[in-house]
């Protein structure tokens, strides 16, 4: 995973694109879908999609859970096992700015050292330890039709561009089977990685890592809208499915507490 992150060009994954007017198009001599630059551990799978004009599935775990692209079809709930969803990726283009990036979700393999260290200290925004289901990422599988595959891939690269890379994963669906799907993930060490809140941020939040993340979220806004809207919509989508995402719930509860507290004075830097 470290090698994948180091060799990948900057892409995107847990962000969204409300308010963003950019639309990716292939360019250069020859043009066409074959010019798209695929990165990840399963490059050939992505190339096969374009070479053979097949449709494909996308697994959404952030804003793609509750806000689809126009060409997405046949939404289906799915579960990605062995990964952890965290509000650890910076968003300088959707839910924040270059000067004050917001926090959006990424998924990281559960055996990554960053996840293990955060869970051991409670720095993930959850209680220390591993609650049941903490490494199950509930999201939505979307079908992309063959005739739109190249354009949708290009659009996703714009929507999900700040620090994410592409790969393919097996996602469990109802009935116990699994389906292969495209996944965007932002791994530790990318240019927009924020990770768990710093010790100073946690201390300023009374020793509560979830509150430190919540405070940052409430203070962030970008072209796509307030960061808190992004988190609230994702939490609402999980609750509607009866899913308890411990990390998201801890941050959402802290956001509620902070909203109810007297508004503190802030200064711009």
C-alpha cells in the first residue's frame, strides 16, 4: 500500500462535486479514452473496461452514498470488509479551501499502522479498541453503463482528485455473494492526508479525538458547501440503513454537543 501511494498521481475518492464546474476530458494527440492514466494495484482491470467497452461498478462510501453521478444506475447496498472509513483526508476543493481544508472520508486497510495506532489510543474518534463492525465499510455499489464508462471515469477523476488513487476491491452484497468494483482511496502520506487529529488538537478538545475532528468540520466550508453538511448527510444515510458506523457516530455526536454549546470566538489567520 505504501508503494501504491508513493507511485500514484494525485486523484480523489471521498469528496464530492456540488458546485464544481470542472468536467474531466481526455486530451492530447490521439485523445480518446485510452489516454486516461490509470493507477493502482489493478491497472489492467481498468484498462480492460475501456478496451472492451464494458460497464463497471463503483463502490461509494462518502458522498457517493447519498449523491450519485447522473450516469450511475441500479444502486445496491454493499459492504467492504477489512477496511476502515475515517474522516482523515483533507478536502481543499469541495468541503474546504487550500488555506483551511475540510475533512472528508477515506478508507484505509484495517491492518495499516495508522489505523492500529489510532485505535489503540482512541485517536480514531472511536473508543479505544475495536467495536464490532468497525472494519466493515457500508456503502453503495453503482452500475456505470458501457457507453458512459470513459466519460464517467474522467468525471470521477475530477470529483475525486485530491490525494486519492484507484484500485479494485471485492464488495459483499445481499445474499453473501460479492462483486468486483472500482474504489477510490486516499492512503497515508498523500499530499492532502490529515490523519487523526494532532495531540494539540485533541488536548484543545478536552482530550476527545472525535470532538477535535468535529470542531474542524464545523469550522470548514468550501465550494461544495459546509463540511458539516457532508458529514451529516453521510451519517443520515448510514442510519437510514440501520448501520452504526462508530467513527462517524462519534464525530456526529461531538458536532451536536458543539452546536449546543455557546459559540466560541474565532480569529482568522
